[in-house]
């Protein structure tokens, strides 16, 4: 099992990075919340990973904190929730917010995440409620993960930020029309917003 990688980020987008580890490039699927914690291109990063082996592929999922990885591992133990959906859940909702939804049995909010229907949301609430105790010890790390230490340069052009934000939302499972509408509304109010902040606000607007 590959549990941690340290290397140079040579490609970075909202749902995947390419990490150069001593000359070997590892493609790592990441949640949007972890993406926001990562440094810029050509900088060193340490990522906690979870390896999924399938008949046709070996997939690496990466996380900025042990807390988020622990929650990912809880999610994929739930019937009907695979790694892709688990990552989508962690991209659409920060870990503390997910914990709050489970505690409050807030199915309606969870169904706003792409790929999560009512039955899946109900199952998540029911099964995670009994397993959250195993995750509580990592909650401070998860909260730190959600604090948004990473940043994207504010010098990026508005058009580039808009395109990057729309692409990120579509990759996270939202429909193109939803992505375009959400991003345009934010840019209208804040023209000089960075792409990372734009994606964050657009995601919040989906709920």
C-alpha cells in the first residue's frame, strides 16, 4: 500500500495532480478541499494517499490531511459508495460540514452533491452516524485542512479564472449550465477574484 508521497507538483487541477517523485510521475486524484491546500506548481508537496487496485487500473487518491483520508476510508466502506463518489462528497462538502449533516440527519443538503441521491444520502447518514466516533480523533486535522492555507495567484486573468472554475465544477460532477451560471454570478460581483476563491464560492452557492 502506498500511504504517502512527497514530490514536486508538475501538473495541478481541481480533481487531479501529477506529482514527480524522484523522476517518477504519479497521477493522484484529489478532492477539491485538498487541492486548495496544495502549494503551487514546481513546489514540493507531501500527500497522504490511498491506493485502489482494480483489474484494469491502479488508482491513487490523495489527501492534504490524515483526517480527510480517514473520512474517505469510512465513506468507501458504505454500501454503494465507491472511491469516485467518496471523493466527490469530500469535494462538494468540507469534512466538518459533512459531520454536521450526519449529526443533524440533513439528507436534503447532502443530495445537492453531484452523484448523491436521496437513498444514498439516507444511507450515508445512517451508516456514518455509527462510525463517526472512529473519526473524531482526526477532526482537528480535518478542520485545519478546511482552513484554506493554499492559494492561487491573484494575478491570473479573469477569463482564465472563469474557465478554470467552470472546468473544475464540471469535473466535480456539476452540469455545464450550472457551472457557467454560478461562476458568472460571482465574477459579476467580484471581477478580480482568484480561480480558487471563485471555485470555493461557486461550490457554496450550489447549496
